[in-house]
């Protein structure tokens, strides 16, 4: 997937555990793990906002778009 999730980077910078973040955001550690490991198909804006509030960061600190090389115009 071209969207990479950097929650683990922010957790390390904030010296916070996954369990603590999940509790403070109000989601289960299992759901946070799905998001953190890039297996989520979607994320609610309210969850993203809560993550940003707790981690004191911007959405772009948690999510980034990665290219897989040059796009093939015939597949667009």
C-alpha cells in the first residue's frame, strides 16, 4: 500500500508504549496494532485527531505517501 504509517516513530520520540497510547486515545491495543502495522483499510478522522492530540503531532507525522517507482500512465 502506498500509505506508510509512522506511529511507531512518534511513540519512540514520545517514549510512550502502545498500551498507553491506546488507553489515552480510547481504542483497543489490538486496533492500534492494526493501524500501526499498516494493515488498516481506513482510519476515522476522530481517531487520527485523537492520535495527533495525544502524540502532539500533525497527521503528516503519522501518515506518509510512498511511491513504488514511476507510475505507468497506461494503468491510470
